[in-house]
């Protein structure tokens, strides 16, 4: 791969004489990486090319332009690789939405498709999917990074989920404290509220309340702690979902963890006349700068949406619903 850089340097006039390639600077490497990406190279390939160049230089006793004197990656090279990774992320296959009508089908076959799960663990997964759809949550806002360890400053814990109850103790609202919220200027906490669907067996607040009553582990443990003491990761929630989709005869790879978030937006769009701009606020997507002063939607709007969402059928998920979500970044 180092020869690949030599060829590029020769073509771009960086070699003062034929056959002699000077040690590249961090700026040279950043231009080279940008060119590699423009030729269709993925982020992993670009990282491999940088590693090969660095190895070649060290092997020939030259200074490594990819590292600072304290051994960290050169800021310019690191920033370039990070930018390429973000661009590659946006070119991945778009995930199909896990809408509420589809979730009802998933719920019907979930235990059968995942026979190794206990009833307790099935309840955990189905509660997570329902909550993710209604609150338009990112997978990382409910799951942990690893199955046996967690970060209390980042992950959703038992104490981060609270309820508002009426006079007879019935939960009418669920409040989730999302820590280090991605869209917040200082990555501070953000409390999201889900409103109950009165008299509905699929009510997300009722499901959350039921899970909170039977979950194991204290308030300082992840909210979705399984019967074996381990936790639900992004990979696990995707694999379990895909098993159920295969049981339904669907192409399972079209769905992943992000399908909950986008599926919630599509279902919400089908249940209301909410504009694309308001959907972007409800889902905490960055929208036009003129909307940044709106921290969240009024509770009356969200309450109405949450109460209607469970009434949506497959026939209600129209092209107009999808277009609203797809246009949420438009001016």
C-alpha cells in the first residue's frame, strides 16, 4: 500500500526527482486520503493505507508523520479519517422503518423466533423496541456498549426512568433521562416524556411500567438488565429483531437498530398532520438553525401523537408519511 502513495505523489508533483519520494507530511497524507476516498475507498481501507505508510517509514528509520511526539495520531490525519468515516456512514444502505404495525407482527412471533430467551428477557426486548419507537430513540440511548460492563454517565439506568401517576397509581407518563444527549450543545442530560394511550394493551407507558416492576438490578444498574445479569447491546437488539423478521418471511438485513428511530418518525407522521420541521424537533434531528431555539415540542402535541400512534395500521403508512420524514432536513 505504500507504493500506492508513491504513485499518487509522483502524479501530483510531490517528488523532486524521479524515483525519490520525500517523507510525506500530515498535510500530504490528508490530501492523499481525501483522494483515496474520492476513488471509492471505504474508511477501513483508508486507515489501512495510512498504517502501511507509517510501517514503511518506521521500517526505513524515518519519522512517522501519522504520530505526534507523544505517540498520538496527528490531529490533521485523525480529523481526515474521522470525516471519511462519517461520509461512509451516510452512504450505507438505508434501513427500513420498524413502524408500530410491523412491531405488532414482530411481537406475535418474537418468542418463537428467539426460543433461547426467557419470558423475562422477551419482555425486556419488546419493551425496548416499543419505547424506541414512541420516543424516537437512538439505539445507544437504551442499550449498552458491552454485555457485562456499562458506563453510568452514559447508559440508561433504572433510576433514569420515572413515572407520573394518577390518583389510583396508574402511570400516565414515562420520563426517560437521556444522558450525554448527542444533539445538546454541551452533551448534557435531556428528559424525554412518553404519554400513555388510555385503554390500549400496547400502551408504551404501561409496558415500561410493567417492565420496571419486574426488572432485576437496582437503580444504579442498566434499565434493561436480563435474567442472567447481562445487558442488551446494539448488536443483540438487532440480531433478535432480525430473527423475528425472518420468522415473518421478511428480508431481515433491511432492518437494524436504527429502524426503531426512523420507524417511530414514520408512524408519528402517519398519525398527525405534523410538518417535517416539527418531526425533526420531535426526533431531535438537527434542522434549520431557525428552529434551534425550540428545545422540544409542547407536551400537548406529543400527547396527542402518542395517543394516536397505536391506532395506525399498515394502510395508514403512506408515501406522504415517508416523504415527511425524508424531508425533515429541508429548508
